[in-house]
C-alpha cells in the first residue's frame, strides 16, 4: 500500500476505503506520507469528495492515529462541540451543568480562530488555569471533578494536526469531507459515548448560509454516528453575539454572573439548556429532551453548576475561591469607551463578524500564530437586534488597552450596526435539530 495509489483512487472518484484511510492517517502521523502527498490528497478530496462512508473511514483513521481514551466511570462520558461564533461561551456553562447531572465531560477545546473566540483563551483569562495537563491528568481531573475544559494533547489525533496544517496552505480548508473528520477525530479520540454539536449560522459564523450549515450539521451527525458515537446537532443563530459581551475575561464574567444568578443572560442560558437537554438524552440520563432541559435548568438554578465550575477551576490550577471572587480575580482593561448610536431607530441588522474582528484588533485574539492574547479587552453591553436606540445612546462599551485602540474600535463597531425605522423581531436562537 502506498500514498500515491490512495491519492489516485480519490482523484479518480473511487472514494476512500477504511483500509486506505487507516493507512493514510497513520502515514500522516508518522511522516510516512510527505507534505506534497498530504496536499494532493486534500485537494483530491476537495474536488472529488469521498461520501459518507469515506468520511467515516477518514474520521476513524485519524481518531486511531494517536491515543484513544478509555474510561471506567460510574456515568456516561459526554461532550459538546461548537463550530464557532462571537460571544459563544456556552461551553463554560454546559460542562459543569452536565457534570452536575451525572455526566463526565472531557471537553477538549480549541483556541480562537479568525474572528471567533476560543474556549481555551477564555479559560486562560482565569489566573493560574492550565489547559495542558496531558492525557493522564485530564482523565484524573474528569474522574475526580466530573468535567475539565482542556487543550488537546499531542498524542490525540496527530494525523489531523498534520493534515489541518497542510489544508491551510494548499487552499483545501472549506471541504465538508475534510472539515468533518477534522472536528470529529479529536472529539471521538476522547472516548465519548455521546456528542452534541452546536452548528452556528449567520453573520458571525463560518457558515453564513442556512443550506451550508445544514449540510455540515448532517455530515457531522451522520459521520459521528457511523463511527459509533451517538450524536445529534442543533443549528443555532449567530447573526449577533450570543452573549452581551465579546472578549475573553468579559465572557467569563458573564458566565459567572449567569451561573451565580447575579445577572442572567437568557439567550446564553436557553442555548445551554437546549444543548444540554440533547446531551442528557444521548447519555440515557433522561427519556425526553424536555426532561433534559429541566435537569440543566435545575443544575444552574440550584447553584450546582457553579460549584462544579469552581471545582474544575481549582483542579486545573486556578484559584480555589474563583466563583466567590471572580471579579477580583479577572483582569480589566484600563480604557473604557462607549460607542454611540449614529441615529434613532431599531437595530435591524448586526454584522457579528465585524464585532469579532474588532475584538481581535483590540488584542483579544490572534492575527498570526503565536500572537499573545490580551484577556482583558473586548466589548460589553452589546445592543441586540430589535432593540430601540436613540442617537448618542451607547450600543456597546469598548474595553481597550489604549485610547488610540478604543477610538479605532469605535468606528469599526458603528460600522457593524445597522439601524432602521421599522420594528424587527430578534432572530430565533435555534433553527433546526438534526439527528440520524
């Protein structure tokens, strides 16, 4: 067996067999497949496709190219994945809420990508929080606490790391047949018994079109179930920031305010409850999604989710009293500047991508790999679609490192907001549910 024959088969429309996928994935992981061959393979998949069976085969091959976790726990091992958006901090609420409901949640997460925020960057805004405890450390913390939000070890799905880098430089990023195994191989290597997917659609998502989001959601669900992991997906709205904030420490504050009941964000809570209900149904803990919603709501309302969050932070190296003193523990930006509405009317549309890019430009994300992230900067008090505003009234509050950065950001934020005269309803939070 050799890489050239596999590439030619895919190029000629012959698809990808399980045996070929397994060999190619291990070749990526151990450098038996060269960069040129990896790039040719990615382009062949982009142009000819490999279908459902090929996606399952490639997912399983990349999953098995490294370490696959095994668990011996008294409850189901469950996780959630989001395709990314602006102000999307659901993971921080959902992981401890699921743990409070009897699940074990090894939430292997990523850093900011493009205009979207990264869960790991948000958690690292907490002083002392370490995301790199290795496989054994992750398993120990999940077993003791019930949940851990952590980064992927180098031992997890090394074939994906190699293929992802090659896809980026050869222009093969947007293929669903490659996106799907990339997302799922890392998740399924965590040894999951159930996975719920949050596929974002709208101006702040990678998928701005509903048909594209639906195609990705179906591909992910079909492939994950085909690889033996019970999976469902929700397509959720990203035409505006899910949170009222966008920025690492600011989103952590909003999560803690919701967990502790100090200032509840209903939209954030509702999406968390919907995804959690799906996860509990997949786990077999409840018999209906409605029962699942109620269990997640109770976990948050009772304060149990906040307790689990605090235990997780302490186990990952953060302060033991973080939940009680989160405002004291998190960094704050030295410059605050309101962004005034340019006219009277109703917020009719928001370009959420522009808001995400504004946070990156403030230093809250990366323009290049290796850039240092400033956890304190970002946006708060974001006006919502359908909200009535008056000229000069703040539509956002900028948190910046310098006055110059704040002034530049204000112009960008105003460009993201479109204000009209006619009333506009706020978009639905959840558009569709996708199951096998």
